[in-house]
């Protein structure tokens, strides 16, 4: 595949993913504001900054992989990763399902590590550029788990679903 269409495809699909995830995110909802959050959770503005960088790296890695002859299975792995990426926001913020969001985030982490593994042989720069993404979603899975733990079960403050 010629480089321009490869990069255009990657930038477009990652951009759609970012928009879909953003549309599912609602940090101002009453439900989210009432959650018991861990003290180590990064401040809100950090998320936007980090995700901007990660999406740029993801698009670059995707463009490089596509331009270096990514297989159909690699493209499918990339697509699955993007669906899982956008899906977390909808599961957590819209469906108010923190426990399911942990499972979803764990699947995203596995998918991201697999994507980096698949990308490495095609283009090492692209493979390495996926490592910060893998690290961030691993941390996000831990954070999701802590949020789920803090906000479910007896004796713990619970967020009221649907509010």
C-alpha cells in the first residue's frame, strides 16, 4: 500500500475512534461526580493531553504498519483495538458498569499488547510507538478496577446508577 492512503486510513480510523470515545465520556455527570475515586487518579486535564499523544502515536503506528504491508489479520487486530478503545467510555460513563469496564479495559490491554507484538516485525518504530499506549491502558485497567472496587459491594459508598 502506498504511504499516503495508509496514513490517511490510519488517521481517519483513529480520529473516528477518538470522537466516538469522546462522545461516550461524561465526566460532568452526577453519576461520575459521585463515584469514590482513588487519590492517585490523575487530574482530568492529564487524560486529554495523554490521549492526544497516544492517538497520534497510534495513528502513526497504524500508518507505518499499513504502508509496510500489514496482513489482513493485523488490520483486524487494529480494528478490534479501536473498537475496544472507544467502547470503554460507553461501558463506563454511559452504561454505568464499572465492573464490565474493567473487563473491557483488560481486553483493550491484551489487544494493545497483541497489536504491538504484531506491529514490531513490520516496523520497529511503529511497534515501539505502541508501548506508551500499552502502558497507559494497563494503568487504566488498574484504575478501572479500583473504581469498581470502591463503588460496589456492601459497606462501600455506591454511585447511584442512572443519575
